[in-house]
C-alpha cells in the first residue's frame, strides 16, 4: 500500500519528534559521560590513574599506548562503549591512539552482557568471547603499527 503525502506527519511534527528523541539520547549519554569524567578527574588527582598506568604500561606498550589506556579498554570490555569513550576523552591521547583504542573496544565491548545474551540464545558463547578478545588484541596491535608512530 502506498502512502500518500497527506498521510505523512507535518514537518513541525517530525521536527518536534526528532528533537524529543535526540534530547532523550543526549540525556542518556550525559548521565554516563559526565560522572565518568568526574571520577577520572578525581582518580587523576588522587594519583590512581598514574598508578594504574605504571602497572599496565608493559602490556599496553605492545599496542604503543600509555599504561593509562588500559582504563578505557577495561571499561569498554566490561561496562559499555559510552563509559569507555568518556574515560578515553579524559586521557588526552593522540588521534592514532584513540583510533587504536576505538577499534579494540569496538570489536570487544560489553563482554559480560553480550556473552550472557549469546549463551541464552544458544550460541557458543565462550568461543565467541575468546574470538572477540583475540581479534580485538590483534587488530589493536596492527592498528598501532598503522596509526601510531614508532616508539621513541
């Protein structure tokens, strides 16, 4: 059945609906990102970020990333992409480092929730979990070679 132009909502109605939906989405993002920025700033002032960076530096150096970059990776793997993005934004990384982290987090995010859903759906959840983690690490390693300059 074809829709006639008279059956479509008016432009003001569409704009109003779009702004309402966009506002809700912004509110959800703000509820996640602002507290993450605040917590990251507090942790930086307390020296926790530096301590985590020191502890994680050997592993993260494989990806040509500072040790502090482990924070957004873990947040992305365990919590969600929005929290990881907020933490990533507070670290002041280069474009290449952000690209590398974005690829890693994009391939393996919300692992706990998504693995549970996959298991419930009857998929081989553990196998997919390992696959996602391995691919995330391999792509992160390769991306670091492409997007981040050689180590000094």
